[in-house]
C-alpha cells in the first residue's frame, strides 16, 4: 500500500511539473493571438494642424489590448504610414506597456511630414498598433487593423535662436567670442526664457552674456545667476548648459551624442565620433569618414542609451536597434533625436 501511495504521489508531482513546464514554455502561435484593436480616434477623423497649437494635444489614441495566450507582458509600438500597406513606416512612439498614448499637434505634424504627406494639403495618414512580447519581439509581431486619418500638416518654421551666449576661458573662442550660442528649449519657437547651450569646454571659467557684448552679462555661484556676477568655474568636458533668464538660474550636466562602430576610427570601444548640435535644424550633425562596416548612435560614450535602425527605414530604435551598415567614404551624418530619424549623405 505504501509503495502504491508513493507511485501515485510521484505521478501527481510529475504531472504538476509537466503542467508548469508546458505553461511556462508554450510557444506563441501568432495565428491564435488576439490582435490589438484601435478604439480612438475614429476612422476618417480630420485634423487641420496649426503651428501655434503645436504644444496642444491633437488626440489621445486608445486600443484594446493584444492577447498572445501566454503570461508575458505585451509591448506596443504606434506606427504611421502614407500607404495602407505600410510599405514604409514611421514610428510614432515605441515600447509602450499601456493601451493609450497622447499626440501633440507638433508630434502629429512631424509624423505626417516624415510619412510623406505634403504640408498645407489634406492627406491620408494611416495609423496602426504593433504588438509583441519581450524586448525586440523575438516571438514575432501582430498588428491592429489600420485606421485612416485626414491630416493637413503645416510647414514648420521654427527659429530657436536667442541673443544669449556663453563666453570665457573655458569655451573655444575664449573671452573675445564669438560666444557659444544658447537656443530656445521650446521646439515650437516660443520664447519662455529657458535656453540651452551645448559645448565642449576646457578647464576654465565662463559667463553668460547678451549679443556678444558686456553690456548685459551674468555670472554667479551655486546655480544662481547674478548681473555682473563672478565667473563660473568649469572643468574640462562636454556639457549641456541650461539657463532660465526669468528665474536667473542655471544648471549643467555632462552631455554628448556620438557615433560608434567598426566603421568609425575608434571602433566599437570608442571614444565616439562626436555629433555637434545644430540649432537651426534641431539636429546633431557630424562630417565623418567611414570605412566599410556598421555604426550606432549612443549617449555619453556608453551603452545605457543607444540607437540603431531595425528595418533600415531611417527610423531609430533604442531597444536592440540593429546596427546601421555603411560603406567607405565621407558623409554628413544628421540625427534628429526628437523625432528619432537620421540621414547619412555622401559628401
């Protein structure tokens, strides 16, 4: 009897183990998966976009969740295209874990133009939701049925320039200038007194001044700006420097974007080819001589934040984005980290 009970116990435990294993390692059958379904906005909604409303919400997009039939978190990308077959796609937003997201007028305008819609003309913009498991969708992807929106984009005319600059012994042009420019941080060109400058500095001092002149200048310690204040000491490095000329405050941090890869002079270990901020286009640019190989873009010479291009569509992905192949030659590389797009143009 004891032996019989042991046998029954063994069979019961084995069944439990087998059951758990089957649940944990079930292979996803995409044909049986429940696709996400867009519930808002509705098919055929119309949006005439105006630049003065760029910071306002255009719409909140919502969808019913996908179900792969396994106990694993689902991630979503929202994609746009000017064609219903999505032969070319623009990523609106990626790696969402919820089932809704909001788009501003400015973002919808950028997506519409990136998708090929002409400005000042109503066009069809198709939107869909892409669902997947894991970091990079190794089990495959499922897609919602697309909806069509009627969108009239505007031609973005943005002036981010300001009269303010950074001067001093720590900046490339010294105390005589011309100064390192500050740019508006509001990408709609609204002047709210908050500005940013990007600079590679040496050990030395800086001050903030207006119109490359000493008539109006600021210095000061501990993050506070004072008219005609003391020089601000800086150590060598590449920085993002923020000022609020209304609150008279400042802050700075080490900040750089670069190109890394076996096609670059320093290979995958860096230091990276540094990109320079271009406030006229809100892009990060560099002229680079590549060899045959691959590249990626990364922040602060580290892998904590990096971008590649899965699908070679000119759109950047941060989570396991694929290496970007390049051929030998001289190129102008331009990256828009706001809209996650890039171009590599032969020189």
